């Protein structure tokens, strides 16, 4: 059988639709499986701004009948003097069998009475009618509302209709005061209203007659074709690919079309970033460009109607865009009257966070932190006899000016442009008359990029100075919030600290900054010392421990999801050290390259065995030698392991210091033969306490000496 659920609502915010659609499909699938109604069900999810729908095929009409054993009272309670007691008789009536037909079973708790009963499966319609309202109400929304009184259900938008069909029959479901039926609603403008649904499998076709394309993929395909067709009317033009905007307009429309509009070419004198932001973020327009990527004075807009034959919509969109561009040009010209360097003091009146002070306070902290980061990075370059990596003057000046655009009219109007506007203004203004143009451009670039990356898919700042500034800015925010006790919990992260931490890890990784995370956050925390903000810090917070755990989690996420390393490799290398991002990546790459080889696999198994032996020794309170006594090693096999350990440890440490992990792992793998022989020939847990303690010390030293690259016991081996 096929099952259809459609929830019809007022328009749902576009950004919330995809997640809700997938969650509803998951909830319905899990319900069918849990209630034994799924028999290879195929779940298809649909959505438009006014509906969420799930179509499930292969649904059973009813649960299968099942036999199950029901346990009753113990024999001691059920019988007295060989005769059944009232307890036994009551149990027999409950399971609807005679007392003499009850079974006797033995359980870990003793002997009990039992009965095998047949339970008839419930009808799918009854189960769905009972359970689906809870699943619908359980969908997560970033924001929801109530419209039938505060004690009624909450949902993202008011529910206006429900369709629930099991094959051709209506499932009698009630939610939000709406009784489910077999009638949907068509396009709000183009259709005549109600659209009857005869059977679930005809859902998409039926809605199509009501001018609704229920498949997001089909709407995207239609939009792309419409954009292409409109663009072809301009010679040499192409529309600028923008997946995020495309996803948005897909979720804003039910029957999309596209039209071409134009604007006065004189607006092209404004920076492209400003024009595109106005079109994209405020009007949901696609930009057009020429073959060289230069912006053209045209735009594309996606409509939720079947075209614009009279050009009225196009004219209205052009008029609105002209007004927005005029505002942007006015703000641009007005902002130039106050240079960025004079805006720094204005940041005293712009709050960063109520307990952490103003953006002026943040600017001072970030400047100092940038200087410390530059010193750490450049010191390492000097140690390695390489040229200085980062220009401290550029990074420091960029830090001084990076937040000043928050005081500009253009950023107040178009908040999406913060950072970008600062970079653009720094490029066109005389931020310092004695600074040469290449340096000004470098400062401007660092300011422009310092909010990057905004996601794991976003690019990092293009210059290393921009990267250092971005790291300092994000680290300052994380340090302050953690010290206040405002760290993320569960799915809640109101200050986007996970995103900031992901950005730090990605910048350090891609710019290969020799910057220990513990040092970075210790310095960031130190910048708050003696401030008014520090007086508000939560004394119960163990700052170092909380930050270390948080950043280890973010580094693990980066290594697994961004770099694609196997989970056990990531666990192994982070168990050894999770403080140096660049080093962790190098170690993960080396371990990944050798895992699966026979020698390395054998060593991993041996290390697991050593770890287990040492754990069992600790649990049974067996003493372990404080220091390994080489002279007390009795067997040839243990002497060989001790000798090879001394011979290899120094070489491995030298290779590790040079980050030559491939050769270091090769040397560790050479331990296989003596270690295998040791476990074949030597009994560790002997009765002689001194011998046992010394052998345990040998295993402990082996683990500690050769687990600095990775904890090899974390590597999953075949059959383990």
C-alpha cells in the first residue's frame, strides 16, 4: 500500500524548509519501521513554501500477528501446597488460558509461570492516526508560533489543511484543529483552490494540475532553464551561479518562472560587492556578468507566477532596485566624510557583548593578540631558518581598523557587508599618508577577509595577515564567551562559537600556521586580565579544560569531515596530541598511508594487548616498576624488546621532531618481530612480584615511547 501525508500551511520561511522536510520523512520512516508497518518502504519527501509532504510505498495494511511469551508470578507465589493460588488464577484470566495450560520457565531470577499468547496486529490506519500528530508536533523549528491560544500546539506557521491517504482511504488524523481529508490546495494565485487527491501515487500529478510543482529538484531544473532562457537575450552574458540563492528561490516558489530586468549602468561605479549584495541578499536577484566575470547592468528575478507578459513585475522590480542602489550610493558617499582611522574611537559606543564590553575594547584585545600570534609564527620561521612568514605591521594595522566599518551607514543598512566594506574603504581612503600603496592594499585585503571562513565550505582569508587577524578575532570571542560560561550546549550555539572554532582550525591548517591551540587561547584569555569583563567571568569554569575539549572536538570534525580521515585514525592521532593542527594533519596522513600493512597491523594489535594488560594490572592493583630495570630482564625475548626499544626510541624522536612521520612509523613497525616474539615466549603476569613489575614497566615504556605520533591501540584492525 502507499501512504501520503501532506501538511498544508501558511508560507514557511525558505531557510527552514529543507531541514523540516527531511526530518518529517525521517520521522515517518522510523514510525513505519517501529510499528512493523514497513516492508521495504521507499520514502519520498516533497516541499513547497505552503506544504510538507511524505509519500511512502510498500506500507502494510496492518501489523503482522505475533506470538510472545508473557511472564507471570513466580512458582513460589503461584502455588501453595501444590494448588494454584489466586495469583496464578488471575494471571491465567489475564492471558485468557486455563491454569493447567500455563507453562513453567526458568529465568535468572528463578522459576516462573508463563504463557504464550497471540497478539493480533493493529491496522495501519489506526496506528498512523494515533501516532502521526506526535511526530508532526515534534518537528524542530528554529522559531515556531501558536495561533489557537497559548495552550494549543505550536508550529512554524498556522496549519490550514491535512491530507492523509492510505491507498484510497483517508486516515482519520487530527492536528491543530484540522481533520485530515483527501483535498489539497493548489497555487495561491494561479489555481482555483482545492485539488482532490485520489490516491497517494497520483499526488505530484494532481498538484501539477493546480499549478504546484511539489518536487524541489523539478523546480530547480525549471528555474535553471528559465534563467538560461532569459540570459540568452543579452549577447555574451551569463548568469552568476549562486547555489545558496538558487536553493532559496526554490523554496520561495511553487510554480517558478524568471524575468530579466536592467538598471542604470552608472551604478556600476559602485563596488561590485555592494551591488551584488543588494541584488542577492535584499531582493533575491541573480547578477549577470560577461565572459570575463565583469558585472553587467542587468539582473534576473524568479517569480512565483507563470511569467510577466505585460512587464509590470519587471518594471516594479527595476524601480525597487534603483531605489536600493541610490541608497547604497548615498551611504557610500556619506561614509567617506569620516575616514576609518577616525572611526576607531566611535567603536566605544558599539557593544560587542553586554558583559565583554564594546568593539573598541575588542579591537585593543585583538591588536595585542595579533602581535603575539605574529611573534609565535615568525619565531618558528627563524628557528627553521626560513623568511619571516607574516608582516606584523600589516596585521596590527588591519586589526586596528577591522571593526570600524560597523560605524558606517552602509554596513548599518547592509549588515552582510561588514568586513568587506572596511576592506573597500581602506583601499580607497588614505588610511596613513606614509604607508606605501602595496602595504595599504595588504591591510585592506586582511580587513576584507577577516570574517572568513563563514563555513567549512568557505575559503579562508587569502593573505596570511588576514588569516592571523581572523584567528585572533575568533579566538577573542571564544575565549570571552567560554570564560563567561556561555559555551555551546547540545544543538544550541547562539554565539556561533562552533563556526568560529571551525574557522580557526581551517585557517591554521590551510595557512600552515605553527600555532598551538593552547597557546592561542591562553593568550586570548590573558587579554581580558584586569578588565571590567573579567569581573563577570564565571569562576566555576575550568577554562583550559573546557577550551581544550571544545577545540579537540572541532579538530576531530575537521579531520574527519573536511579532510576525510578515517575515524579510528583521527582518534589515534588526537589521543597522542590535539594541540598542533598542522602536525595533527601530517600525522594523520602518515598513519593513513601505512595502515593496513602487515607490520603496522601487527604493532597495533600488540599495542592494544599492552594497553589491556596495563589496565588489568591497574584494576587489580598490581605494582608497576617506577623505572625499567634492564638488568632484571630475564628472558632473551624481553631483553631483545628492551634493547630494540632503546635503539629505536631516540631515532623515532629525532624523526618526529623533523616531522618525518613516514620514516618514524617505518621504524616503529620494525618492532613487530621482537614484540611478537615477546608475547609468544614471555608471561607478563607471573607470580614473582619484582619480575612482573619490571615487565609491566617495559610495556608501559614501550607505549609511552612510541605513542607520541598516535595511540596505535585506537586503530581498528581486522577482526578486532
